[in-house]
């Protein structure tokens, strides 16, 4: 049995994606018979109050999960040798998206200092080409291993699709970073279909409400638009591509990179407005076909894209 320490901002103000990942990994490790405990990053940052650091060292974890920038807050000098599974920032600068964060010099120094004491693994959700171009410095300069770790689902929250949902469309997303796609794909859909729900940065909805009120399944079509950079450079697949079908939702996606992992009878891909509209009409008028595709997508997710799958990939990489 391994002892797993998962470190993030545990306060209620932490973002939904972080909480989802934390609980997903917890469920997977507990299912596998391991001991799992959360530790609060904010408390670890407090230098004058070492209580959380003491708890962490007393727990004596075999594996620590956190983001790579958080390593400077860990008591690595007094912890017993452990495996560190770190969500990696870009090692090299990248101008594809202004949200991309590059590894700080402070974090780089900590990694370099403790790479021989701890078994350090860098995880990236990006495709292999992006990793080779912008993450390879972890390997060549610091001697660390980098793996691709796609988003995934919590299999305990699988939801059956609805044959006849009450809404035609549900659009969720920040339009700022998808402006080109929004104007060319979503705006025409809104003119074509009046029975839709829309939540943007201007009327944000809590993702937990989306899930608790089963909004994914209550709409026939969920347009899934990746950012302009994600589409242009095939950077990654967003989390919703995995979670929406798990909650019974049917997506039409604009990212052709998704075809690498999901077949034509599982996921619809459209990149042109006319194609988006045509496919939306088709699947609204063919509910049995839509439901069958959701179920096939769910089967794929359960087989290949659960937190248990990701844990197994991590354990294999750690050796």
C-alpha cells in the first residue's frame, strides 16, 4: 500500500477543475487500496506556521502530487525520498497562447537540487509534439522524465443520456479565447436554433451546478470549441471533451486532434459553420443515433480515460 499526498488549494475558493482532479485521483487510489490524504497548499506556503509541513512529513508519503511550481513550498530537505508527480509548466517560452506559464527559475533550482533525492515525474496534457518542443528541457537539462497525461473522467459519476432533451443547444465557455470560432460556429447556430442555453464570461455558471442540474444531458448538442491556439497547433484536448459525455452530453467538436482518441461513431467533429449546422439538425432529428454515440463514447472513456487509467500510466512511468 502506497501513501499518497495530494497538495493543492483545498479551500472552497479553489477552481472546479482542480477539485475535480483531486477527488478523481483520490477515488482511484482508494479503489486501488492506497492511503490518500489532501494537504493545503496555502498552509504550506506559510513559513512562520509549520503545522502543515509537520503533518506532511509525519504522513511520510510515498508519492506526492502537486503542480511543478509548488515544489518550492515542500519540505523536500526533510521528507524521506519520495516520488513527485508534478503537473508541468512549459519549460521553454511559447507564444501560442498568452495564458501559458513558463517554469520559474526558483522552481527550476529546487528541481535541480532535489532530482537525485526524489523520483520526479513531469506530467503534461499537451500532445507529444508540444512536449518535445517546449517540455524537453526537463529531460535534457534536469534529467527528469516527462509523460503525456490526458484529461480523464471519474467513473463514479457516469450519467445516462436523455433521448429527448428539453434544449437544442448548450454553449458553455469563455468567448474571448475562442472568438474566431465563436463568431464562425456558435453565432450562426444561435440564429438557426432559438431553444438554447448559453453561459459565457458575462453570465458565468458554477460548473458544479452544470453537473448537479444535469445540464449536459438536458441539451441535444454541446458545441465544444477549443481555443484558436489549441486548434491551430493541435495543442491538447480540453477537459470538457471527456467530462461532458460522461455526464450524458453529446458534443460537436471543432478540434480535429480529437480524432486520434475518439472514433467517428463516438464523437462528431466539424470545423465549418455549414457543417456544424447540418450536423446539429441531423442529430437533433435522430435522437436514437445521438444516444448510441454517447454510449459508445462513454464505453471508450471507461476503458481508456478514467483516473484509474491515469494512475496506472503514472505508476508505470515512475518505475
